[in-house]
C-alpha cells in the first residue's frame, strides 16, 4: 500500500532543566549546571516512494529532550536530533501557517523543528545581589508543528482512463507490479507503481465524471499526474461510447489543472482482443480528430505489447539525453 497523503505532528525536544546544587552543603557556593538543549527535527529526502508508510501507525514524532543539569557545574546532554526521511516529490505544508516546502532534491536537508534551550543552573544565575540562588530555570519547550505531507509522484509515465479501461493489466504486463485486476469498476483503489527499465509507471485509479469535484475516488489521485512526462490514456475498444469516454477524462483533467491538457499523451486503445479488426479501425477513426498518437493494444497480443515497450523505451531514451 502506498500512502501518499498524511498529516503528522512533530515536536522538537524540550530543553533540560537547570540544576540547583551547592558544593559541600553550600560552603563552596552554587554549582548547579545548565540543562541540555532539546533535539531538533530535520527533513531529508529519499528515493523510496513508500517512505510515508512509516507514519501509518505513528503520527506523533518527537525528538529527544535535553537532559537536566548536574552538580559540579555539569551541563546536561543535548537531546538527539530526529531525522524524517520523506519521499522525493513530496510537498510539506504547515497546517498552522500554510507555508509549503517542496522536496525536489535528494540532497535536501531542512530544519523543520527547533529544540528548546536548556534552563540555566544556579551557578549561572548567581549575581552580586544573589550569591546563593536557590532556584534554577526550567528548560524551554521545542517547536510543535502539524504537517500535511502530500506525495506527488515523480513518475515518468502515468496510466489514466475510466474505471475498467485495462490500466492495471497494462501495468502488470509492462512491469512486475502485480496490480489487482478485475472485470468491474474501481478494482484499483490506490496508486500502483511499476518499474519499466528504471522509469516509474504510475497506474492512476479510474476517473469518472465529477472526479475533480471529489466524486468517485475524487481528486486524491489526480495530483500524481501533474509531474509525469507522458500520459498513457487507456480507452477500452469494446465501449459503445468511446468518444464520450475520452471526453469525460479530458474534462476532469482540465478541471483539475488546465496544464494537464498540455502534457504529451498517447491513446492506448485497449482490449483489441474483444473486438474485430474492423471495429478497431472504426474506433480509431472516431478519435483521430484529437490528434494524439494512438496505439491499439491487448495483454493477449505480444506484438502490441512489444510495440508499446519500444515506444516507452524511446521516450525514456530521448528524455535522458
């Protein structure tokens, strides 16, 4: 299961308390040490797209507190920092301020929560007016933030289309994703990923009319299409309303973001095994006006899958040069 949208609470470490202490029963004066600083919380970036799964059972992250000061002017140890590894392509939004950080570089390291300062012990609190302070400072609390982490996949290819258009079957054929398939809508309830010779293919769950407004599986998965290089728009050839099928998906893309319509797109005309060659040509004729590259394909036709693999390999090569 790929977690791609989650809200967590992070808390940096609390500063340790200062110490009230006197050497040899006050004869040597105050010698209480300072408390240690609380640990900070950092964000780093990983290529592991499943990194958000670490928060499935623990949404409250806390750095280590600083230790209390000791006698003989001994300062408490600083708390250890906590480092959160988040997947490349994530957007981290503060639910408290609205500030957003986009994770686009694998080398990013961001301080997201600052640990509280340790309290001063009575040794540092002494003064000419108060040579034997009987008190010490408490440590300060660390930063607490509520963060929403949204993963926008950095996939090269995105499979889109109506429910039951054959997207998961194509993904399984091209990769070893082993995505769930079935002859009914919404077989895919989460984004499936596959590795095609080093390039990620994302199977986006089926869109329906009104998806951009939250109907069906809603806009939860449309975010993953924003950064793909090539859209593989699956349209089932055994549909009696092939033009309407195309337009439904097209409208939802436009409603979510007009920029999506500018992305390169190939129409994968799926399920050629369910229709005659004459019907394939008739359906292609209906979609020709949209001026997309078209490729009839079936998971039961090895030659058509080979053509698709060749096309994707060429895209990968051209974009790598």
